[in-house]
C-alpha cells in the first residue's frame, strides 16, 4: 500500500557550521511540520513496489543538494542531486529578510512586522515553487512540503 510521505528528516550536521537560537527554532518547526503533514513521492518505481513512507537525509556538497531517500527501515533507496545555483539568490534573500524579521520582532510595530513577514513569505513561496520545479520528474511534492524543505535547505547554508 502506498504511503507517500516523509517520516524522518536528517540534516548533515557537518554542513551546518553555526546557527542562532532563531534559526534552530525555524529548523525544529520545519521538521516538526514536515513530519506532521507532507506529500513526498519519488517517481522511480521500486522493483518490489515499495511506495513509502520515507526517511530522507539532506546534505550540501560542492554546491549541490543531496536528498538521500531510504525506506521506513532505513534501507537506502536512491539519492537525488540538485545543483543549487538557481537557489543562491532566494537563499540569500531569505536570510536577509529573516534577519530583518527577527530584529523587527524585538523592536518594530506590528504593522512593520507584518510587512516584513509578508515579504518573507513571498520569498519563501517563490523558492518553494522553484524547488518543486527542480524536482519535477524525480520527486512529486506538494507546496507545503516544498516550503518546509526550502527552510531546511537554508539551514544547511548557514556559514556563521
């Protein structure tokens, strides 16, 4: 029986050099929300018909994202490699707007916070669409899953 969803996410801790309390909170929320509700369906058929659930491990090496997919019992299935060149700008913009957002939460008016948050969501939404596009033909994901995965991709790019 098909169960196209992620049940576990692992981030390559060697990739993450530093993260603030705010970023750590974003990571925890993204993983929690991802596990609670997602749609994730690798499009390559498995010889034995396995169709989920999946464990994934995310890492970045030499400017490429690796998405290692495993069965529920942790047996590896496949790894997809994506060039991250097209994500450089959205990641940079997302970090910049998040910094503004975290500063605004501490000192700005509710209207200012809402304006910054709307811009943050816009960048996040555009990046989620880009991720869906880049995974097309490899992995089928829904929009919310793409948004949460983009957050985790950003966490992997923190350099300190």
